[in-house]
C-alpha cells in the first residue's frame, strides 16, 4: 500500500518519514517532490580506463559542485552521480521508492539507474544516478524539482534495518555522492561469491 498525501502528512507528523527541508507544495497525491542538491561525482573519461567491480573506483571520479549561479550540464550519453537537496529518512517499518519526474523523462533525463530504494532505517540525501539519453545536452539547476519519492509501510518492523551495524550498510547516512562500494562485496567474500 502506497501512502496517500493525507497519510504522508500523518507519517511526517508521527516521525515515520522525515524530509528536511520540506519545500512548500512538494507533497503530491501519493509522493513528495525532491530537489537537486549541489554535489555531483563524474567519471574522468580520459586515458585507458576500465571499471572493475572488484576494485575501488574513487580515483576514477571527480567532484563537481553547483550553485544558484553555476549549473550542471549533462551531455548525451553521460552519467553522473548527484544527490537530493533534502535529507530523507524512514522508520524501521517503512520504505521509500524514488522515481523520476515525467517532464524530465520526456527530455531524456533518467534520474536513477537502479538504486531507487530507501531501506527501512536509513536517513540520507538520496543518490541520483543521472543519465542523459537524449541527443542534446541538458542543463540542471540547483534546487530544481528532480525526482519524487513514495512511501510504503512494511508488513512488520524490519529485524535488521539499514542502520543496524550487523547489516554492514555501505551508504547509510550519505550526505554527498559516494562512488560505488561494490568491491567490498568481494572483500567480505559473501556466501554468494565462490572463488575456486
């Protein structure tokens, strides 16, 4: 069951959902509009580089910051990590689902590749996996409406919410874009990874 605008307001009041700051008129019929933050990570594409999921990739990325006076231009085929302006949190019995804005999709801007899920117990500026699939560059402005999030209650409280130490969450509480930490799965040598 997805929360309606009425239930989103109640969840905010009861502390099951937190959104800071909450922009005026951002609560929609079944979602909340989110805005573009200032911080980005982009890939350095010069040189002979290949991404290996088994290795850290921070050295392959560089930080970019925008402001009211400096926009971010994402060119055709480019990918960048961005963040929401808002800090969003959910209780241990709630999840959030990040979605794009229809009007931005119609100009070829994808706002998340796969990570549109806000796990129970997490609180952060949500990462945007921005991709321009249009044939033209797209200019992005600081604090422009960029995405929307809906909320769904769980059938019960999560036994191991995202903020539990035993979960080993890689992105808990992020306030800036963070490069992929997938390589840590190989270091842990999880049960699903078998090396012969």
